[in-house]
C-alpha cells in the first residue's frame, strides 16, 4: 500500500513535471473560423494556459487574445485581424492564438498547474512559435492610410517591428528579456530586409521560471497616437514544463484595479475602488521596489516623471488578492 | 483595437479630429482700396440694384477685419475652387490632400471645425463633421467671397471661432442678358468648363451656372534625387455642378430669391508615399436649396429665409472590403430684421431654427438635432466712433447654451488711421459624429467655448497715382473644452472627449499698394502672419506636451501677389511661404510656392474674350502639406473665357 502510494506520488510528480505543449486544437475550430468572444470566462483556456479576452458586442471589438483557424493571407486592412500570415497554425495545425497588443498582453499558467499546492506554480517555458498577423504583415509590406510601408518612401528606412517578451513570477517582473523581430529592415543592404511570414520558433529558456509571460510590441513607425503599425501577432505550440510545488505560497488574484493610461510617460492613474486606503508599490524589471504611493478611494494620479523608460510592475502591498499590473513607461 | 469605425474616423475625420491651424487673411478687391473693411452703418436709403443676402451689420460686424474678393478675381481663378484662391491670396492654412482633393481651412490657429462657411446668409457646414470641404466650392459659382476674421459666434452661431467665410450670389435687377463660357485645359489631363447664363430686367432675374471638371492627377514626383521618379496613381477626380438663381422684385421694396444648387464630386483617393496602392474612393453629393424674401424700407428691413440641404458621402475601399455611407438633411428657417432707429443707431435681431437628421453606418439609429437661436445686435455711431454690441442665445435640443456676448469698436484716430477692437465669447457645439458615432461618440460632450480679443490698426493713403494701405492686427483667443478624438485611458478604441484647452495668439500684417498711370497699373499685396496656437493640457493620446504648437499649424506664413497690367494684358504672380509644422507621424518642412498667370482680354462690341496661360508651382518646389502625401511639381493650364453681354 505504501509502495503504491509512493508510486502514485512519483507518477503524479512525474506527470506534473512533464512537458506540455499548448496548441489551441482543443477549441476544435473549423478552418476559416475564429473565436474572439470568451464570454463570462474572461479569457480562453488551452491546456494549462489562460489567455485573457473581452468582447464588446456593441462595437464588435475584442481585446488581448483571440483564437483563430483563419487562413486569409491576402486581404489587407483591419477587418482581417484574426488571420496569421502563414495561413494557418504552426507545424501544419489549424488553430493558433492572435494577440492584439496595443498595451502589453499577458498569458498565464492556470488549470492544474495553478491548483498545485493550493495556489499557482511556475513553469520553465522552452519556447513557442511566433508569426505575424495578416493585417500587420500586409500593412508593413504595402502600407496603408495610417502606417507606413516598411522601408518608407525611399526603401532605405531602417524600420523594425519588435516583439518583447518578459516574465512575471509571483507578481514581480523578471529582468530577463527575449526580443524577437517580426520585421527587420535595419540592414543597410535592402536585400536583407524581411517581414516574417512563416512560423518561427522562439527560444524562451532565457526567461527562466515564470507563471505568466508579458508580450509587448514596438515599432519604428510611431506618431502622435502611438505606434502606427497594427499591434498584432500570432503564437502557437507553446512548450513549457510545469515545476513542482512552489517554494513560497503564491497569492491567488481575484481582483484587479484599473490602471490608465498604459503605456504612459508623464503620469498614470490607479482607480482604487475600496473604501479603505491602500499602498501601491512600483517595482522595476529587476524586482527592485522603486517607490510607494498612498491610494485613496477613487482616482489616484501617480507621478512617473522620475522613472526611466521600461516595464515596471505595480502591486498593492497591504491588501490581498489584487492582481499586480504591468506598466510600460515610455 | 482599431475598428472599421476608427478607420473611417481617422481617414474622413482627420480634420475634425486633429488640431489644425490656419491663417485666414485676405485683402479687399482693387476697387475697394480706400475702404478696407470699413463698414458703413447707414448708406442705404434706397433699394440697391445689387442685392446680397445677409445684412452688413452681420457680415461686416464692427471691430473686426474683413476681406473680400470681387467677381473678377473669382472668375480669373482658372476655374479653381475657393480653396485654391485662399491658398494663394490669404494666409489661411488650407489642408489639402493633393490636387482636387478634400480641402479644409483653418483660421487663426483654430481647427477646420472652427471656420463657418455661409452661403447667402445660411451656414453650410456638415452637422456630422462640423466642417466644409472647400474643394467643392468652385469660385466661378460665386459672385463675391468675403472673410470675417475672428470670433463671430454671436452672429453666426456654433463654430464661428476662427472666422467666417461668406459666399455670395448677387442678384441684379437691371435690363441685361449675358452668356459667359469658360474652358481650360491643364497638366495631368485637367479639363474644366463653365457656363454662366444671366438674364434680368427690372422685375426678375435669372442666373444659371454649370460647371464640369475632370482630372487624372497622374503627376510625377521625386522622393530623392538618386531614386527614379514616381507617378501618382489612383488620384482621378470628377466634379460637376449646377446653380440656378431666380430673383423676383415683386414691388418697389420687396423681393424674392430662390437658389437651387446641386453638385457631385467623385474622387479617387491616392495612396500615401508609404503605401503601395490605394483603392479608396469617395463620392460627395448635395442638393442645397433656399428661398429668401426681403422687404426694405427707410427705417425697417425684414428678411426671411428657408433652406433645405440634402447631402451625402459614400466612401469605399474595395481592397479592405469597406463601404461607408453617411448622409444628412438639414432644414433651416430664419427671420431677421433691422430697425434703423436713427442715422446713428441700428438695431438688428434674428431668430434661426436649424433642424438636422443624419444617418451613418456607425450611428446605431438615425440621429437628429434641433438648434434654435435668437441673436440681437446693436450698432451705434457717434462722431468718428462706431460700436456694436451683440448677444446670442441658443437652445440645442433641450439644452441651453450660455449667452454669448460680443462687442466691437472702431474709430478714426486720424483721417487715415483707424483702430478696431473686438471682444467676443465664442462656442462650438459637438458635431453629430462627436455625439453619436459608435464606438466613441459621447452624448454628454460640452460645447467648446472661450473668449477672444483682437485689436487692429488700419492705415491707408493715396496720392496722385499711388494708393496704399497697411494693417496690423493682434489677436488672442482661448478655447476651453476642446473636443478631441483620441484613445481615452483604459480604452482600446477612439472616443470624443472635452480634453484640452488651446490658446492661440498672433499678429497679422497686410500691405497693399497700387499704382496706375496711362495704360499701366501695378497692384501689390502681401501679408505675413505669426501665430502661436498651443495645446495647454498635457495629453498622452495624441502625444502632445503642454505648451506645444498644435499639429498642422505653421508658426509663420506669408503671401505676396503682384499684378501688372498694360491695357488688357495682365500678368499676375502669387508667392506663398508656409513655415514648418508638425504632422501626426513626421515633421513638415517649410516651403515656398510661386504661381504665374498671364492673360489677355480683347473686347469687340458686346463680345469679350479672355485667354490665359498659367504656370503653377513655377519653381518646381518639392513640398508636402500633409506628411506622406505627394504634391505635384510645376504644372500648367491654358484657358479661354468668352463673354457676351447685351444691355
């Protein structure tokens, strides 16, 4: 009996340590269809990963993540924002995820991994496949009324479209960064310029252990209203290995505060809905606490003028259950 | 996430959404050299033979600066639009997307929605966009164009903050008939034709105007000296219009006028310089009708107007599968009266009701708006002093707009030195798109409003064959609750909000000089404007710091025009200087443009023939008005006007 029990534990631990690949096929989407409305769930779950999503039916608009099996690689414009330029999923599969990253988007561990040990755990992400979204790819290739054709008027402009991936672990942003160019026109030799059109494997091991990954986009084509290049990209086949029980009890986050504008450069505002005061702290990418703010009920303006450009995280210190949030300072 | 609506918004509503600025500056016609902008209170005791629709107490309000162009200048514009005229002969910043494309103007550092265009006393802007496309105003359709600078909301209502452009058709009750034919051909397959038929007698008058214009606009341009030249594609335009006026003098002091104006423009929208191709296409059409009645007496004048406008825009882009239709119908009724209490005092009152219904794909349902306004103006003259006090009270649906007052003063400091000053409170109501567009429309938007002040010195003189004038005007204006479309904090889509304040101030200078001797005449006019128009509230979206000059608003602008005539041979040279400005994505460099026109007129009996040749952008400047939008280098035009008049 004791042996069986030990065996079960070992099997369980083994199972828990097994590699997982999230490929989005669980949605059983017919080719040419997509999902951009997760309804009450607040996001899409595939395997042990959670992808936040919200859909506004009045405006037919979706945020953060969508799941797609669309194959249109030819139609330009914003109406075709759920297709991958590779014409399907990675490694010949149908379905993939599309991210609308106008502000940084997050994907988190969930399901069994999160329940392990009563709260969340972490995973070592090996890598995932990334490619361009058709709307973004064709906008970079052909230009549109708002965004430039990469290379610019002369063809020599050193344009780029960059995906930056960072990690969250226990509410703190890691200092490790993985950067991947979705389009790179920086070479002096114009023949070396490219816009990514295939699924390409991106190695995520430099990030180390994480419970969430943060994705942000940047481009060389910016204007008064921010980045002109359409802020979309696609991912598929995310490979990771969930780690054992956490060394520290991780908080379960059930509440989130509003943080706007984000990204920002001069100030940002936290809307604190509770009647009692709270303290918020801002952490740098390396986990160092920079400064704290007192939060009153309602809108609190935080002065960011002393912060240099980068990604920070904001946590509520003396209240539990509040999801830490990412803040991008420009 | 950008939606179809955001796309359309940014494309079509660029002007309404952006802070753009312009300068409006025009100089009076040759004949009016000695009377620049100096309005007379009481010169009319008898019914004039030339009638225009709005009384001068309103079109030339005391204290402000007014400029006018006569019919002759309008006819000699080479068949171009009012936008082209303003580009050459005023410091109005005309934002144009290319030849024959949509053109909006901005006056004194305000946006396109802060200029009101009035046609025969009726305001024309689109209630959905809050602005008017001046490329759809061929100058040949009008008999006189004037600009009233500065805030005039008290007299003309919402949006009259930067200035008011007056378009007038004049009705004459004299025994006359005439036929006028114009035809021109220019570079890029530009063809223009215009026909004006007039017939009138002491009892009635009829004027029929037709025009037609087509152009392929396939001009070549160069990005860089070592790169091959590129040809503009997909930029063809077609426009045709018809304006019929009928006037009836039913008695010695009563007259009726009916106007019917219809026009259609079909324009391909070219790709930007950083875009491979474009399949975008826009059709604008409208029918504008108005019936006006006027009764003039020694002491009292009464005028009534009814107008109906039916207008629409059809925007299509096959490459992205987009088709957006929008249209509106506006009905306007206005009654105004003038009571000349004495030779020194006049009292003017008016009531206006404007009812609009509009339809667009992004409106969840048909929308309507009703505005009722009461305005009064009191003009008084004492010795060399003249003053005018105006008030306006407007009701929009069931919301009362605060009372708007304004006051203007003029006086002669010396025989040839005038000083004018004006203070006014002005406002601009949110447009239907600002309120009802989905997503982003905000039904709770407040009206933009603010105070503006101006002071001007006008001096003039004449000696033997010379005449000259000079004016210097300084203005200062604040607009609060400025409405901007932007991505509000926490949202992913664009929305309209009262988010900033704009402070505009500047100095405008104008100079004129004419010389005539025997067969020669020389006329020179010029102007220079320095305008600072700054955003006063730091914004994230659009990213504009507090104190920064608005986008598309050059700080410096200047123009000069020289006309030399020997008998009936005339040469006209226009030169403009536009200073550097900031666009949405890139900065715009300053540029200078020159246009030269040579014309010869021959009169034989009742026939008058004029031939002209014109070279535009004669220095072949490579310039941009809007970033990533190519403009043509040097291009030409030749044409002929034939006029037959029987008196």
